[in-house]
C-alpha cells in the first residue's frame, strides 16, 4: 500500500529517509526562479513563495521550520497526487521535481503526517501544455503505461481465483491465492496515485483505519480490499457473507483499476518520484511487517515493489545516463544488491514463493531496510536527472 494518500499517516521516518533529497541541476528548466516554488512548513502554516507559476518542470523547495516531521504534496483539485515528499524532518530541507500542465492545483503541508493538511491554492499557467521534452521520455511513459496495463490485465484472473475461493468458503484455497493475486498491483505502486481512489479501496491496511477514520472515511464498516479479507482468513479464521460481498467488491474495484490505466496521468517525473517514495515506504513501514501483518507474505510485496520501481528506472535510464552517468552506475549497483538480497529468501528461484516474514529475524529485517535505503537515496535524484537538458 502506498502511504501517500492524505487520509492515511505514513510510517515513522528513518534517518536515511529524512536525509533523502530530490535535487535539480542548474541546467534543468526547474532551476529557473519562475519554476521554483519555495515551501516553508511549520506546525501551523504552509507558506508558498508564489501562488502562480508556469507549466513545465516545477521544483518544490521545502524547508521544515516546525517541530514535527511533515509531508508536502502537490495536488490536483480532486486530491489526486501530482507529486509529494514524505518524512521531512524538523530543520531539514528537501526538493522534489514534477512535471505539471496548466491548471489549478493545491500545495498541502501535513505536520505530524496527520489529517488533510494545511493547503494553499496555486495556479499553473501556460495554455495547458508543458515544455517539449525528450521523445525518449514520452516513449518511456508509453512503455510504463503498457507495463501497468499488462499487470492489471494479469491481476484480474488471479484475483478472481482468490475471490472465488473466498465466496466458496475455502479458507486454505483463498490463503494460497492471496499473495499471488496482489503481485501486479504491487508492481504498479510507483504510479498508484495516478489511478485516483482505487488504492484505498483495494489496499488499505488496518492501521489506516485507526489513523484515517477521524474525518468519517476509512472506518471499519467501510473497509474493503485485500487486507480486510486477509484479516478474516488469517486472524478470524472464518469467512462470512460479508467476506463474500468484499470479494465481489474487490473484483469490481480491480476492474475499475484495469479500465483507468489508459487514462491515468503518468509522467517521467511521477515514475521516478513514485519509485523513490515506494521504496521509502518499504524501508520505513513495510519492512516492519505492517503491510501483511496476518499473512506474513511481506516478501512477495517487497519483491513486486522493487520490480515495479526497477521497471520505472530502466525505462528512464537512457536519458538519465546521458545527464548523470555516475548516478546510473550507483543505481545499477544498488538495484542488483537489493535483488540479490531478496532472492536469498525465495523458497524456489523460479517462483514467487518466499520465506514467511514472521520467520525473518530483527537483524535480517534491518539488513533489508538498509539495502532499500541504500537504493532510495540515489533514486531520489532520478527525477532531476531525467528533466536535465544538456
């Protein structure tokens, strides 16, 4: 589950996540004063240096002058996320680059990572078009969209096997189908926010209820998706008529997701930033076992997340390599190291059978977290590398 939706609080930040910065080189159009928006966050305010700026590559230059860890979002009017940066520690500064078209947006700061945040309305000018970009980046977006569509198309039949087992009351068959049914979704999580409200419908976990229910949303009675059924299967150890209804709703929502992929707003910077933020979530939240707290199939999620992030990177790599060859060398190294580490936990190298996460000790979990952090830090620079022009 992406911990970036405004109704759900992200997991506690690690030191490495707090230090991560997405910068932009001087040759990027985002380095122009017109394209830089300074955001000053405190515990009670979210101040922006300008309320209007031109379309193209915008850089949010965020300084947290408050006493709490904060998050900053650039949002569409309907609260879909254009880009965001989580886990900004007190007294620290971070930057994030995004590609935006003309229109109305909101910048939101979320001190303490709670609630809907403190918001400022902003306007992007420029006739609805962004600056012309490298055609290879357009090809990368098209390829990633095809990849996401493929994952959605492959997920539906696997999810139906899972749903059918739930409706038949076959607990063991449902458990067996559960993790496999989630792989395609987890692979596309770098751009999950571009699918609108599908994420909380299919992938909300129990801690999201505890932290997001105060505004009348994400309450127990409204909880749907995989993790609600996970609880029935592994914790409650029984299936009811309500679970059958939830199984049908899951298929309905995943079919909606499948239909939305072709229309989703995906850009090179959203691919890069989404991959980085997803790995931050793995390092600070998923590695604790929070995601699959009942099934302990966390390593399946981890592997799929890394594969999705790596797909984004590989598609953007040709442009990034020209602009920052050293960054590409480091990313190749860290992806390879993390892939090798995860593969040590495979029960079968030819399948997606992984060690149950409750059997992974504290030291090994820290090793996984450290490896993800080692990748997330250079990955935070990928968005800037792909918008740089020589």
